[in-house]
């Protein structure tokens, strides 16, 4: 069963101040809005707005109907419609003044007059000079009204206009309006659409405008959220690409208002609707507010939205305006998102039935300037979604390295953002190098035609050497090293991309990469040694990638007797990473093997870390004492602290295995010992059990004497007494590690 709707704690105080205060009725999913609209009307109430995005109805309800709504199973939540007063801050409506001729300056000033400053600060002149004026882009403006008949707007294209206060299609001042009602909206619009050569040229003059009069400035008729929500849905229905709003307030009519915990991006109806607009592909920009002098978290709704571009103000030198509101939001997100010129901005203002020009302050004017810049971005990169635009602007913000709640990502360099919207990024190599001739690839997505060709300068460094060993410039986006790099070399690199218009981009810094070993032995490489039964074992290894040329790798394989260092087999000029001996290897003999990989004049050699022995399970034909291994010993780096003694016994009989010093004195008895020996059957001794590595510990000497104490480093003898004779092998002991 559906629960009763939740009730905002702000509802009762709002109704106490005004029993006719409108209420948002949020409808449960699956319940048609028309059912609630019919119920409101039947209960004697008045429907103000119906929002399909919010699935809610704004209505004025009599007390009995409101009481019934509190228990309705069709409703999800009841919340008062916010009734706003303007937040503290500078008066955003400039005093009338007459335009003075521009002072001597750059050539553009003769054309743009005093309106050149924002173009310069946002780096828009390169786009404007190419004729980009937002043609094909639809911009919706939500504000106080617009004097559409003034000369600066004679060439502006108005696709639609609607007055959400009086519900008609007249957005200029009417008889019932406050005389100054349209001043603010007209000033905002002029930054986008004015076309007065030498005085004021709007940034987006070729755009199609949707003008929504949503704010009632009369003190006796508070502005309400449902106008804003309705205007967003209206703009969406008409195909708006961008919505710019210099509205948004914190304090409700009557003194109450949103508090800091409410500014979490999910509570204020205007914020929720603005985020929904962004989800539908509309880029929404809104003023962050003018209350920044009061400190942190002074932003206003809907600038707390997570998908909304909240815009603050700075002056013509890049200094943040003290009045520009600050974040963070209640949930800790950075706000504002960006700064734009908002101090002494040149505007067109209605005056005396005509128009005049003046300078104004406020985030209200920074917002449309950035909206116009975004429109130029969309004209170049048609179809870019809101988050793509935001990412591109962030990437080129003046404060991008350390975004904060004073400046956000700072003032974007719009021309750079248009030129390199996705920046420049390496796509290879990955986290590790997989080749000794690595390939470097990178991407600079969506660079427009006018910015091509892009020239890339790639520099490569070895280890800590500050001088690059390769410094090349190319228009390709890939480069493979022509010469191999030695294993273990630390490679670092830098890339600089320069567009045809000299915009420079670099990818984020990355860590160094190490060139992999040219050879990694894949068989018979156990440090503790290996025993096998194949007389012709397959030797395998792996190598990293290599370009051709200089590849492929050429390999030399050598198999060495570990007892005397003699080369048993040597094979050269192999081109595959494996080798099988052409003849059987000797049984019961310790071997090592090594591989040399060659490329041009460079090579790398790897030797097996341990020995391997081919075990012969048949009865030995002769009695033999094999050379101990490792020799010399110990070799702690290989994990070998003892030396292994193997012998073959061809007949049954009494056996003694003893370690002697060079004077012939007994140092250690290995056989007989602990019940083992002295009579042994014919066989092979000292090997590890089948399937294991190393040797039988009963036949290993660790360099200690009969008393367990370490003997001095030096030359010792292994003596084996058998029925068929006495055998000796010399042992080199290196002493205790």
C-alpha cells in the first residue's frame, strides 16, 4: 500500500505567512498528472503549472483540500513554491550613460567599441574574425522581460517569446509591469544579440533566441519557481541548445529562505529542473549570485545543480569580483564552475523609450557572456552534449590546476577550448612497455578544420638525462622508435601540440616507463635447480615486441656444463624463441644454459639462475662422484646456501662420503650418518625425489663442521670411498655470507 506523502517542514511556515501560498504536489510514478489536476480543480483549488519533468503540479489549495492532499496515496511529497526576494549584492541594472568613443587600442576596438573587453578576455576574437556568431544555435533566455523593438536588436532572430507572468506572448513591458521590469533582461540579451557597430556587438548575434519572461519584479507579486520550471520545459519543446538565466535567489518572500543544507543540488525545484534540462541535452548556465562578500557558501539556486554551469564574475584584469558568490554546495562540490567578465561590462539598456549604453556589474552579465561563448563552441562542434562542453571549458580554465570555491575552474580560453576540445592524450604506451621499440600514439579529438594541421613535437628522454635523445616534429599521431632500447632503460617523454593558429596543448604529465627485458627464460630457470628426465629438453624463452626493422630478434643459445664450465652445445642465429638440442645431453650432469638476443649492434644475454640435471633412473654402469654444485658456494642471491653432492654407485657395498680440509683432516661426515649407510645398494644418490627440485639434503654440505660451527672459507675436498675405489672433488667454500 502506498504511504502518505512526505511534507516539507517549510510548508507550514509558508502557509502561516500566506494561506493562499502555492504548493508543489509531487505525484507518484504511474499516477497521471491529469488525475491530480482534475482533483485540484474539483476541490476548489487553482492549478498554476503542470510539470511533466518533475511529474508535479503547482497549485493553490483551500484548507480542506490541502488537508486531503496530506493523506493522498497519489502524492509523493508536498513542498511550498518558493517565493523569492532578490539576494543582496550590487544593483545589476546599470544607470543610463552615453557611449564614449573607444580609446586607442587594438584594431578590433574600432569595430566592437567598449564591448571588445569580453571578447578579449574570453579569447573570442579568433572565432569572431572567422565569422562564428552562433548561427544555427538556439538560445533561451529566462529573465525579467525584453524590449524587442529597440534598434540594437533589429537584426536579432527571435524564434519565440512568452510571458509566463501574464501568460501571453508579449515579453516587453506592459501597462501592469513595473516601469523598470525589462531593464535587466534587455541588458542581458544585449550581450548576446546587440548589433551596433562601434558600440556593442553581441557574441551570439546569429543565434535564434527564445525569450522567456519569468520574473515579476513587482514587490507585491513575488517571483515563483513554477515560472522558471515552465520556461525550461517550453524552451526544450522549441529545441533550445542553451539556456542562460541570470535569475536565482536565496531568500523567500516574507523573510524565510533556503538554508545551506538545502543547496545540495537535489532540493530546490529550479535546480532539479535545470539538471533535468541538462540531462535532456540542453546546456544550462546560471548566475552564481552576487552575495560573495558575505563569505563561503553564498551561492543561489539553481546554481547548486551538479549539471549546471554556475558563472561568477571577474574584472577586466582577471581579478575575481568581491561580490561574486562562493561555494561550496551543501554536499561539498566546487562552485562556481567558471568566471567571466562581470565588472564594468558594456550593455544596452532601455531608457526614455529608446536605448542607451552603460556599464554594469554582476554575475548576471558574466553568465550570458559565457553562454554566448558556449554558443560559438556549439556552432563549431555541433551536437556536443553539455558535459562535453563543460569538460572542454574546464580543460582550458585559468584556474584548472587548482579549482576552488572562489574561481571554480576560472575564466576559460574559449578559442583554445574550441581548438582542442578533448585536449591531447597519449593512447599508448600503456602502464608498461611491451616493446623494445615502443610505439607512441596520441589523440587530439575533434580539432576543427580551421585549426589543422596540428604539429606535434615529441621528445624522449633516457633515465635522468635532461637532454632528449629524440626530438622530432610531425603531423602524424603515432611514432615508433627505429632503434631498440636496452633492457632496463627508463623512458620519459613530453608532447606539445600546436594548432595552425598557434594554440598549444600538452597532455597531462605521466610517469616514466621501463624497457622490458629482451629475454625472460620460460623453462629450466629455477634458482634452486631442476631435475628432468628428457634427454633432449626443449628450451623456451619469451621476448617483448619489436618493430621490423630492426627486428626480428636473432638468438644464440649455449648449454654449459656446470661442473667444469665447458660448452656442451652452442647454436646461433635462431629466429624463434625455443630450442631443442640435436643430440642427447649427458645424464646426471649439472648444466646451465644461456640465451643472447641480438638486434643490430645491441644484445642482451640471460643465463639460467639454477642448474638442471637429467636424471637417469637406470642402474649406473660405473661408479662416479660428480662435481658438487653450486661451486663455489654459498650463493645467497640465488637462494643456494649449501652445495649438493651427487654420486653413482655401480655395485653394492660399503660407502663413506666425507668432507676433508687440505691437510686431510675430517671436517664433516655425510655417510655413514644417522642410520644411513655404510652399506648402500647400487644406484644414484644425491638427487631430489622425482618431481622435485634441488638435491637430497642428506648429501648437501652447508659449510659447517661436525660441531655445527661454520668452517673458514677455503678449498675443501669431497672424498667418496666405494668398493671400486676412492674418488675426490674439490670444493670452493666462500664462507658465511
